[in-house]
C-alpha cells in the first residue's frame, strides 16, 4: 500500500500530519499465534453465535488446524442492482483432527456450504451440507462438520454467498466516474489490505495462510474484467453474460487478491524480460497514462536486475480507480491506484506531481517482491513490507530517474516520522496488533518512514554491496512464504558470495566451520543492534561535548515537548538504550569517521585539531544530535563564513535538528533562528526549503493564535530576507525538479503573505485564464498559486468550483480544491464540506484532505472542529474507525490547537468516544501534540517576539 504520509506531503505540502498518525504504544513485538480475544473477560469462555448457539472458537486469530491450499472463486457483480453473488471451492489440508472449520466472513450472506472428502471427489459423491455459525464481532464463521476431519487429509469446501457492493473503500465496492457528457458510470473494484478480503468471499484472511487462486468473473459485454493473472478464456453464457477465466495465481495471501469490472481503456508495453505491462484509466483520462507506462517499464526492469529475481507473473496491470482511499495497493499483478498517484497530465501536473507518481509506482512495484513474494508473518511486522517499499523508492528512482533528484528528498521521509516518534505516544516499529482497527493503525509513518530510515541507516552501516546481497538472500530464502524480523537480520548477516544452500547457515566447502562461527557472531550482533531500533519506540538524542581533542558522547531518549526540567522527563528515559552507528566529519578533513555507540556514554579522541565536528553525515542516521558548549556556535560561524564546507544534506540536517531541539528545551529559539541567517547565501534548494518550512510553520502558528504583532513582524522578515529568492522566480515550468519545487513553494508563500508583486502577477494570470474559459495553459508549477489568489474573490471562487466539476485532471482538481479551501468566507468553506459529505461534486475520498486544509485556514479551523463533533456518527458510516482517512479526519481539525481551553475540549470529545467503546491510539497522540504546542508557545513566544524586533 502506498505511503499515505508521502501523499499528503505532496498534496498539501504538510509533513506534520503524517508524523502524527500513529498506532500502539506497547513495546512488545512477539506474541503467540493464538491471542486471547480482548472482548472476553474469561479467556476460557466461548462466545455466542448469532443464532444463540455456542461459537466453537474464542480467539481473533484463526486456528492452524486447517490450511487452505487452493481457492476456485467465481464472482458475478451486478452494476445495476449494485450487489454480487459468488461461489467458491476451497481445497484445504487438515493438520489436526477437528469438527469445525473457522473462516473469516464480513457482511456476506452464506447461502449454502458443502463439504467433500477426497473419497467424495474421487467417486463423485455429493458431499455433506454443513451448518454455519456466525460471530460478527470477530468477523468469523464456523463450519460444523458431522464427523471429525481426519489429519493429513484434503477436503473441498464449497460455499455459495452473496452481498451488496460496499459503499466505502474496502472489500468489493462500487466506484463511479463522470464522462465528458456528464453521465455517471459505475465500476466494481476490490481493495483488501489488511483485513477486507473477508468482505468479498469467505476465506482464511491472514497473511500466513497463503494459497493459489483460480478466479472467474462474470460480466456484461460492455465491460472488461481484470484480475491478478492473465485471462485464459471467455465463455458466453445466457442473457448476454460473459465469464472470464484467469490463470491460477502463484501462492499468495488473501489481501493480494484483486479483480475489477470496468469499461476502461489501456496502453501497454513489454519489459526486456517479456512481461506485459498495461496501464488502465477511464476513457477520458487515457491520455494521462503514458508516463506511468514508461516509468513502470523502467522500474520493473530495474527491480528484476537489482533483486536478481524475475518478476514471477506474465503480466502486470496498473489501474487508476476513481474512488480510492489510500495512494495505491500492490495487488500481485493488478495494482490499483488513486488517480492522482498514477495519472500524469502534461498540462496540469507539476514537478512535485511527477515525483509523487514516480515514487508511488516505484513503491508498489517494490512490493511485488517485498510483501507479495515474501510476506510478513503477521501484521506486527508490516514494516517489512512498507518500510522496504519506501526505502526501495529511494534506490530505484535514483537509478532510473536521476533527474528527479529524489535522493535529496529522502531526509524528509525521516524528519516527518521524527515529529511523531519523539512523542511518548509513539510505538515500536514491530508492535502488537490483533483487532482490525489495531492492524489498520499499523499503516502509519512508523511502519513506512521509520522502517525506511533504519534500513537506509543499516545500508550505510553495512555498505551498499553487502546490504543488497543480504536482501537478495532474504527474498530467495523466503520466496512464496512468510518472514519475521529475525529472518531479515539473519539474511543481512550472511556474507555469502555464492549460492546459499540448506539450513540456517551459508556454507563454503573449505571454510564451513569458520564461516558458520563468524555468521553466528555477526548475526547475533546485528540482531542486538536492530532490536534496539525495532522493538522499542522513540528516537535517540546524541549529546556531544567537546574538550580539546576529546569528544564525550552521551545518548538519551529524545522527547519533543518534554524538557529535562519537567518532572516526568527522568521516568520517560528509563530503560531506553540504542546501538547507534554514528558517523562524523570535522573541519580538518572530508573523511567520514564511524563509531557504534552501544553504551549510555562513551569517549572519542580526535586525531587532529579542528574548529568544528558534525555528526550524522548526510543525515543517514536516525538520531538527533545536540552540541553542548560552543558546538552550535562553531557550526553557525562556519555556515556564515563558508557554508559549502559542510555537505548540503548536513546543512539540511542542522536546520532540522536545531528546531527539534528547541521543542525539547535543549536549544534556545534565537540560536536556531540565528542558524538560518546564512540561508541568504544558500544555493542548495533543500536546505533553503527546510529553513522556509520552519519560518512558515511559526507564521501560521502566530496567525492562528492571532498574535498580530509577531505575525506582522515575521511576515515582514520573511518577505524582506528572502526577497532576492522571490524576485528570481519566473512564472514558468523551467529548471530542474528542485528549481521548480522551490518556485511553487516560495511563490505560494509570498502570495499567502500578500506580497504585492506576487498577488499582481497571479491575479493577471487568473484573469487571463477565466477570459479564455479555462483553456489557457498556466505553467503547472504555479497553477496552485494562481488558483489560490483567484479564489479570494467571489467570482473567482465560484468559477473555480465550476471548473473543478468539469476538469478531467486529478492533478488540477487537487490544486483547485486547495485554492477553494483558502477562502476567507466561512459560508464557502462550509459549502465545501457539505459537498465532500455528499460525494457527488467532491468525492468522499477527498473529505479527509479537505477537512485538513480547511482546518489549516484560520477562518476554517473552528468550522472543521465543530463539523467533526457534530457529524461523528455520519463520518463513521463513511469511513472505518482505524482507516487512514478517519485518523486524518480526527487529526486535521485538532492537531494545530495550542490553548488549554482547546485541549480540554478535545479531551472531553475523546472521553465521550471512549464511553461509546470507540478508541484509537491516535487520541493520545493528539492530546500530547496539543500539550506540546501549548508548551512551545509558553517557552518561545517572548523569544520569537524579541528576535524579530532585533532582526527588523
């Protein structure tokens, strides 16, 4: 599944929310296969089925006594009545004698179940009809057999079922799109990760129950059907129906099964190894599929070479779905995407849009190996899927599209999650998750971003060659199976250069014993190191104290919003210790020095005199660095004298760490702001954007709190200090990707701050665009700026809303929607929310993002907050509680609050939800974030006010 956090960063240019979405706080990561049902106070008690009979299983996880081998699945969706009927035959293997089979089923009507033994099948006997019990609380059904199933025998279970196409975004659901003529077309699509395959067919819906699937889809002649595998034949049935038969899949988990019935068009190509790749979209958007095809072909070729494993299927389809909650879903052979994550419009897609599309495609294609070929054993280790796919975006896009310079953006992947991981309400990467809601909450920035960052840190520690060999070993060893954390560490410790054979170790004939012993030692060391990063939450702070040539190192847990003077600080530090692979450079040489800090304190000796020391080279390490004494002053002096002596990524890292340390009370705000003064000479755009990001953050905070004097002074400072950069910008799409992203960001900020030349140019372009009836091609990198300025008049706002409904470009609609959300009129903002709830003009999938951007608008924050409280019941009908969209809907209106009164309001709201039995770990994160905002203002507002007065 695509990283939802990265999607937000590009869609609305905000990293905070992604850092905020979080899940469990328990530090444990290993648990028994059969976990006790948390809803049963008595672990030995059995629940009651819907018919009043005892349900024979009391655990959330399925028993392992019956294993699926093969599903023969037939599905017939009716796109008129919006329902579907299905039948399946599941071939199962009985491991231990049992008198029941437990399956997952949610919102399905089970009409008939027949059990056949091997003997029944051999002699064509009819089999036995089974009674079915249902326990909806666990989304399970029990098939009761009259005689015990025998160990080591195979049986066939035939099930007939039916259901409505779902109205949301999970399971087998309906999606709609509008044609140029205004007609509404309906398609049917699946989205099963993590626990929604059970909404489409009864199944063993856990990742370790891998099986083969033979799928048949019935449809009308005006539609086409797609599934994981190529179509092998089509049979004509009565009443004009067609039945498509697809090849049997490779062995895979249920959440990767996919099928779509639609009337889309496609463009196709073939990789160098002969894999047919096709990109599908609605007919009106077919012209926007070509870039995705080009990128997919290049990336699939790259991955086959990098992993030394061919893509195992004969085809790969990518399809843009009109209604899709996440960015994309990696179904094996049929990847589904939100339209803005796949389609590229040459007229309206900006540089950041292109980077987004490329990275999402790279992410999903990486999943074909990490996740599909090798799957985590249970959802507690979802980071093995998502962290790797996020990391492989960096590797693959750098190799295939170096002009996109994605390597320079990777540090933001880590900076985003640090905001969350520095809160006490964070969670370990590998973390217990049992219920569907808990599992859904695992899809957050800790799994995606932190997972990717510790992999990047490990690659830097091991070296690129050894890291690559280790992950190839991991993929080849566990192909078509499941893996856990330790399996990865064992593979990365294995230093084999040739083939690996049987057993736990890698053998080489002449040195078998020595290699085995070395592997055991290295494997244990790597496991110990990585356990500190995956089994405990948080991020370390490395404190550097320099005395002459001696460096004293100290590690502690970094806590944003909690200073050493706070009474809770010491208790929150207990039992936290990391094995940190440190890197550092000095003013004396460019050599990268390395040291693993395993203890709470340590000492290093420098070989020569130096004016400064910089730790965490290129921000490859997942830790914050604080320099005691004159350390920060020495670095600031160097930045002011000749900043190019420090690496560009190190300059970005210094800006980030300085402001993070302010939030923890370890560095004064004026010191961090002084560090940014050198930016007027900065040529590295990522560093320039990082400094601007914090200044804009402070401006918006002051604006929301209505601190008018600081708001005005900060506005004046930004426009004056960055005037040369603003004045250099052309209103075009010229330059490198980073030139273009700087242009989009700084012009957007300048116009937001009412910079007269910016407002004038944007108004001029918007007027020309309206006069051309929307046909004028405004440079895509400034589209959002132009639309946002135009939206501040009633005529412009209404015209943009009209164009939103007409546009066939998801990239343009995204920019228009943001512009509409910047209105200063609450009645217009309220109308947007109403349209999002209706789901016609503004699709429901956009509601979560819409609420977020409206809440960011000072005129809309209270409106969004009131809407959340007043419409909670309606929202729950549209979105699952633990879904990313629902978490975003909760966080958006609340995360920027910064007063004690607002904190109390949010507390009361969450308490009312808990009283109804509704709980998310996100609640505690939000409360902690608001408390942090309050502390930040109390500590730093006077300093900010004074610094601006001195700087003006």
